[in-house]
């Protein structure tokens, strides 16, 4: 992994992008990809669309979503405590005791989420699972007037952001879902251009995936690709309590995960297999028997249909403050997709027969 590419990865992880509020990360994407893409544009929905080798008969789209789960300020109490709605799928237990950041017009404000201390919980309360609506943010304000001068209804909130490297090429951070996929798509575009392309290759930083695959719907309609591959995270099963019988045998550091099933075009899957062989890359396999909860679902169903694929990055502790991935995996994912794109010829046909 080149130093500039790794720096870009860390920057996007340390930049907030709750669904609907992706602009800070998208500005970083535009700046970085503008150094090598032939075309860069932002659509009305906020998707950033970069293209190399435009104008070809075959259009290929790689999609990684820029948004992350978060919270949204909905109420400020008389005592100055702040209540929120969730953006995306949260386990409320993950929020208790966390440092948070509220992004206001005047800049970020630190906050904490907690509940009353264990000493004060009665026996029934100790047995209850906390609900998100019962949690509040504390910014240290004296009262509603002070809090309201600092924070507005509709301001977005994230976990305190931060990137940390670990042993054996591992790293953790909030937002690995799916800034890993975003990085892979942009890096694959850069590497594919260097290898040479016979097709038009688009890398799209999609928005609002966490609230219904919305950016993939609109960007795929605009790009109108023949082939679309989503890059997202998937559950690593190489840690306690995960059922490999249902989720598969997925390891951090084991390489990209290529999915099979009705959401995936079989020729795309076979081409990804061939690309892995060509690049001498390890490849893990996953299967899902329905439309996936990823941008691949939206891409496949765009217009008259798109030949879709899904390549995933193994991720431990998804939708938490400590999402963990392997840096080796994202590097191999970028190699896989760049090889896939560089192998496509102008006569390629993905029609299942």
C-alpha cells in the first residue's frame, strides 16, 4: 500500500459522514481522486463519481458507500441534555459510556452518552436492555439556553472518531463500514488505470447506504453501467460467538470475500475468480440466498438490470466503536478489482445463458 493511499484511508476514517451528512468525506474523495481520474463529478444526491477512460461502449461501476451510522439531534431538555434519533442500525448497548461528537455550524462539540451508575440501578433495571430513546448526550451545558446556543435540532452525531493500528496488520476505527469499501473502489480505479483499460471504469462514493441503499439507486441510474460491483464489509467469523455454519468461514487477513447467490451475476463471479487466479490472490467465498443489504442489491435492479457483484472486506465488531479490519485485506481487494477491470474486453457479455 502506497503511503499516500494509506494516508487517504486514515483521513476518511477520521472525517465524519453520517448518512445525509457525507459532505466532509466527499470533499476529501474529490481532492484525492482528482489527482488521477479523467473525470470527477458530484450528482444532486451527493454521490461522488470518478471515471477513468470515459466514452467506451462498456461501463463498469465500483461502488463503496461513504456514509456511516450516526445520530441526529431531535430535542434539548430544560436541563441542557440532548436527545437523538438513530441514523442507521444501532445496538444501543454499544452507545453506553461512549465519547461522542456533535457536528455543529460552529464546529465539533464533544459529548458523552451514559446512563445512571450500576450502583443506582435496581434489580429490574439491571436486567433490562437499554433503549436508544432512553439515552441522552451530555455536553456539560448548564441548561437548555446554553445548550441551544451551541447545538441545533438536526445536527449530526458520531462516535468519537479515531484510527488505531494493531498487531499483524490489523486496524480498528468507527466507520470501517464502509470507508474500507470506499477506499478499495478509489484505489482500484487508480491501479486499474495504471494497468490499462479497454472499458470505462467508474468508482462511486455512494451516499445514504445505511438508510436504504439510496445513493446506489441514484448513481447507478446516472452512470447506467453494464457491470456494477459493490464493495462493503462482511462479518468476520474468526472470533468467539459467531456461527460459521450460517455466516461462513471468514477470516481477517484471509483476503477478499466474493459472494455468490441470486444478487450476483454468475459471469461476474467467475470473472472475479479468474482475476484472483491471475493476480495470485487468496480469495474467500460467501453465499447469500436473497437480495443483499448492500449497494449490490440496488445496482442489480437499476433500469433494465445490471450484472452485479459483491466483494467484501472481513470486519469484526461491525457497527461499533472498534470495527476491526486487516490492512492486507483491503490492499488485496483493490488488487482484485483492478485486475478484474483491466481484463475486461470491449466484447464482454454478462448475459446469463
